[in-house]
C-alpha cells in the first residue's frame, strides 16, 4: 500500500511495479489507529503520571494495531526466508543428480524456457497502467519488457520448484499467522458452518474495493457452501467524503434484507454516492424509502460503522480492501489465484466432524 499522493512524472519502473502490484488498496495513515483498553487485566506499571498509573496492558492496547503489523512483517520475513532455503536445497539436490552446478541447472530448466515478451504484451501492460506511469511508452517499454521477462522467469521457476517438491518430498511446519477476527452479527453470505470464513473490511468509495468485488463473486461461485463471506465497514473518511454515509446506507438497506443489493449497486455506481443519490438507489431497489431515509438521516448506524473501524484498526487494518481468510491477512485487491491458493490450503486442513 502507498500514501495517496501524486507521483512525479519521472516514475521509475520499480516504483511503477510497487504501485501496480503491491498497492492495490486505499490507505489511511497510521495515526488513525484506534485501540481498546483492558482495565480488568493485571499488569506491570510502566509509568506514573500525576499519581495515575500507566500499565503495560494499556500501552500494548494503544499500540495494538502497530504491534500486529510488526508481528505480521516478522512472520512474512520468516516465510520468505524459509521459502528461499527450501528452494536452494531442492535446486542443490537436482543439480547434484544431474551432475551440474545450480547456475547450469537454472539456465537449462528455467532460463531456456523463458521467451522475450511480445510487443503486444508490452503495449497491453502500458495501456492498462499509463495513468500511473505518466511517461511516454517509448521511455519505459524496455523496462516493462524486463519486468515481464522477470515475471515469466518467476512463473517457470515456481513450476519447476513444485516438480522438485514432488520428486524429493516436501513438508512445511511453519503455520500461517492468524488473527482473531469477529465475524458474528455482520452482513454475510454462505453458511455459518462453512470451513472457510472470509472477513472483508471495505470502503464503498475505494476503487480498489470495487476491483475485488468480482473476484469475491468468483470465489463464492467456485467454492459454494465451503466459503462464508462476511462484510465489515472501514470507510476512509479522510480521503473519501461519501464513504461514511455509504457505509450507513448499506446497513439501512440491511434492515430491509437488501444489504447485498445495495452493496452491489453502490460499487457499480461508485461516483454517485452523495446522500440524495443513496436515497435514489434505495428507491430503485424498491426499499421502503421513508424508513430508509429516516435511518440514513438519523445516522442510526454511525456508531456501528465507527466500531467496525476501531475493530479493524486493532487487528492491523490501515487500508482497504483488507481480507482475513480464516484469520490469515491479505491486503489489497488480490487476484483470484492468490485468494484461491489460501482457500485451498485451508480446505486441505479441514476435516468434517462426524458423529461418533
């Protein structure tokens, strides 16, 4: 994720790649992180101010979101380091079996299978991202070609490593990092008994949130009753002026059993989320307009939206969309393949309980 600002015209490809592939999320500054205080817990006193104690639990509560992010980064470092060591060991085994060096093995098994990207592929990449690149195609197409080549190399290498895992045997005992995420009592799709629960923190005015909608639809269609999708509110009010009322509108529609209809319509028409436009949408959805308008005008669900924001911040959410798949965090508008890979891992661990 990246701070929301205008990037300079001289955008290098490294920054382009970061923006394009690792920043598929709307963000809020860390100063907006909220935290709860647990007065009931016994704790060490870390400071005394004017005769009032500040406990270790209070400090940990105030830093809850940041501590979770640090822990998440640490776990990602461990995962990446483990993956690197596994890959090296497998390549060493295969290189020894073939009587060659790892460099020779890589050249034969990976580099020889990578073809230079076509001009059509370079053009398509540029056209899809020219609003972010802000440079003429001629100035960046060589670097785009290099990036696409690296992508292809990574794909071929991943396929080769998967073959070697099967050939030599592979087991990993590093468990994924999980966060306890409340999912009861919020708008949802799918059975509560589903082995996989996806909790999404989202903002109806965030463009990246709209991008993940069809991906989640595909997940629901593919996995059916094995997946439950839960929606939670995280409007970024400092950058999206209509997000708060849109969040409330979805819950007002939920009062009349049409949360998902309003959800779909607002994401489809993201540029028309002002108050009167929300009321017009309710009329189109054939809601009881008087009840809906009273709900929206009275800010009936403003506190519920705020509590969702606080809850999300406490578990490390700082941008949208933020997804938790059985507590495993994924940030931004991740592609279907990324979500499906995590879901498949979770389903592989699940064993239906049978009555004894």
